[in-house]
């Protein structure tokens, strides 16, 4: 059933949870109880499709995709091809390994996505600042060189920003005509609104820099354990550095919001992730140690997250993230989780819960285990949480990543709240006709079908590595492979399915092989680097995708 988004209305913060209640209701189009007078006409995902692309994979001259001109060009490509969804990976600042699923914060943005070109347009950089940018490879991200190139530019922009802010304040103090009365100080409004995470995050990053990048559990014990005197001392010593990290978040936020508004105005909506776990070396764990299972002496994870042996790994996946102390979270009335969902809605229109099954039961591995085989399942209070989430924030637009070992209990939790699940065509052909990923077995339209995800090989790479038997199964189901290639055959299968939503990785639209794979689970190196080139998004490609989108009834309503 299609989703419809209602206009949010804000109320006071709840006295128990401390979370500002926000009513955002997605209702099924065609539901007679839906009052369409209150629903924005341009948000109507009755039968839609979109593209999966992380912003780091966009072209740019700075070695990494960013929120500058090429991001807007990509939105234009989406709109021109009839797409209505842009799916992104988590947008947070990444640590070791550059995985967006191991961020320093659950709500901060990645400064490497800030566009220097926009900083120049804002007058915070000069043309001469952007001279001498190194020649970066166009097909991959060199994260270390990008950091070394961009952060000096950000420091210059910060100094210019502070000068401009002082001038604005001075002008306001000497302006007695009342013209500025009631105007928002945009930066200060941002800092005040996001103080519940921004203050700790900026301090965390400043201290981390002072310690040469060491994990927080290796800092001096007083600050690692957040003793009040130590916190005050470090805030005083690093006030300039704390201000710099707050500025980076402000700049990311306004650049992202401008891009998101541009997309929304063209009926393109952002589908983004909440990873169920956060990195151990993150502000989230440092600032909220009581809600994680940590070793009391070393502050390292006492119980680590992962999954048992599965499709991707014979020894399971040992992620290393600390698992949650759900008993303490319940005592806190789920305050941290409610705040996280609310904050994520500042960035995305639809939330995809990565590893949704962890809200029903999660795989926990004792500290010291070399892999994930010797873990155990522990139940989680998912139903209690999602019930409270609905009460506090409304019926949110949520998608459940329900892949892996899915039990009837996980399916019941998903269906209890009518969350769409995921169907992956790469998983459809390795067994008998009862395979749940085969399109003729979708007995519920309330799902999203993918050719593959960021964890899969590209469709061309996947097909080339199949056994003869499985390749024969694919060809038998398709009847024939279209002349444009196996990737377009699977794209057609996804778009033609009964699933309400269909998502295709851009690598498949471009017809790329395994070299363009975004991530290989359980492989710690060589991931997250792929980028496409500016010349790749051709008019011919746009028109081919548009024709299929229209043919299978997934184009926006205003195209009728």
C-alpha cells in the first residue's frame, strides 16, 4: 500500500521522555479515513521507484562526492527518469574503515560531504583557496587525501564565518531602527535546537583530535568516564576547537537541507538509514555509557554485536559494536532511541531500520571471541519501543530491513506496525519455487524490491559468479535476457513486480561490474570507495529508465 506523508505539527517536550513530540503520519493512499486536505499533494508514493546511491559516490573535483552541484544534477536525473526516491546510506562522520555504519555520532553529519564550492558561493572561501586542488581518481575515494585537502579549507571557512558572525552581531547592536527585531540568528538557532547531541559531539571530536585520534576509552580516566570537573576543564581548554566542530555541523546541516528541499520540490524523497548499532568509538557510547554493555574496568564492549553464520559469511559477522543494555533503556523510557528517531527525521523523509531483527532479538558475542559463531540470541523490547514511538512521534514512515535469519517473531513485529520489508532479487534464484524473494511469491504489496543492496555485488558481478545451475534458473525465470544485459533484465523484473516500491543501485543502472561494488560484508578493507563519473549520467540512460518506470506504473502522479 502506498505511503502518504502528513504535515508535521510540533508540541511541547514530553515530561517523561524529554523528547519533543512530533506528529508525522504516513497513511495509505485510497484509505477512506485519510483526510487529503491535510496531506501535501506532492507526497504520494502510491507505486514508486528510486535509486540507491550514497552521496560519497557522486562526482566532484575534491575526491569525494559532496552536497554541491553534482548532487543537484543527480536529483535532476532522478526527476527526469521518473524516480521518486533517493536512498542513501547513513550520513554520519566515519571513523576507521570509512564505513557509514560505524559513525562517530548517531545524528551528526559527515563534514567530508560539505561542498567547498558552496562555501565559496557563501563568501567563506575565495577563488585562490580552491587553486591547487590535487588530481583525485574519478572512480574511487581516497579518504585520507580528501581529509588532508578539505579540512584546511574548512578551517579557513570557519575563520571567515566567525568574522562574519561578529560583524553581524556588531551591526545588530548598533541598529536601533528595529528592522532586525525578531530575526533568527540561524547559527545560534541551530546550536540551541540540536544542543542535546551537538554539545557532546563537538566536545568529543575536539578531545579526540587532542588525543591524536585515540578511542575515548583510552583517554585519561576522568574524561573517559565524564567526570564533571574534567568535562568543564576540557570545554574551557578546547573552546575554539569545539566551536569549529559545531560550525562544521551547521554547515553540513544547511547544505543538506537545501539539497533535500530541492529534491522534495521535485517529488524526490530521501530514504535513509538508522543503523541499529552505533560504533563503540563514538559520542553516543561515550556520552551514554549506561545504555550499553561495557566492561566496567576497560570500558570496551563486554558484549559485541553481529550475526551468526549466514549468506555472507560461514563464521558469521562480528561487527564489534557494543550491544544495548535494554533494561536500562527501558528504565529511561527509551529516551535516547526516541530522540534518535526524531533527529533522523531532520535528514530523511523515510527511515530504513538497518538490522531491524535486532529489535526482536539480537546476536550477542562475548568479549574476546575471534568470530561470531559462539554467540547467543537475547530478546529485545521492540514491541514496547515501537508502541511508545508511535505514541510520542506519530505513525512514522519506517522501512524494516528484514534480511538474514528472520523468525516468525520478527515477521510478527514488522507486521504488527505495518512496516514494509525488503525483497532482494539476487537472493531469489538459489532454491525452489517457494523462494520468498521470487516476485510471484510477494503476497503483500507492502514491501520494497531491490535488484541488490549496498552489501551485494553489482548485478553484472553477481551474475558472472553464479554456478551454471543457478544461472540457468535465472535465465529460465526471465525467459530471456534483454539485449541491454542482465542488469536491465533484473531492473525490469523489479519495476514490474507488485511491490509498492522498487529501488535499484546506480551501479546496476550504469551496468557496472564487481569493481563498482560498494561493500563486501566481513571484509574490513576495500569498501565504500566507489564513485561514478560526471559523464556517466547520459540522456540515453535517463530516457531508458524513464520509459521502464512509466511502462510499469511507477512514474509520479503528475506525469499522468
